[in-house]
């Protein structure tokens, strides 16, 4: 099953983003480094994309 939700997060919000993803989709997400973008939880620079 392919999920279409990806979340950007900074280092501070990695744990929250993973927990939210697991709670929403009941599966563990992939996590990759990103070079650009803003955290979905704050205005800091995103360091990771959490998703499928």
C-alpha cells in the first residue's frame, strides 16, 4: 500500500513526526535527509523527510 503523505521536519521534531506518522498510518515511515524546505512543526530548516 503506497501512502502519499510526506512530512518535513527539523532535528528537534524527528521523534514527533515519526510518532505522528505511525499513529496516522499504523506503519513505520522511511526517513531521508533533505537539503531544503521548512519543518512542518516550526519554521526551522527541515533536515529530514518522513514518509513512504
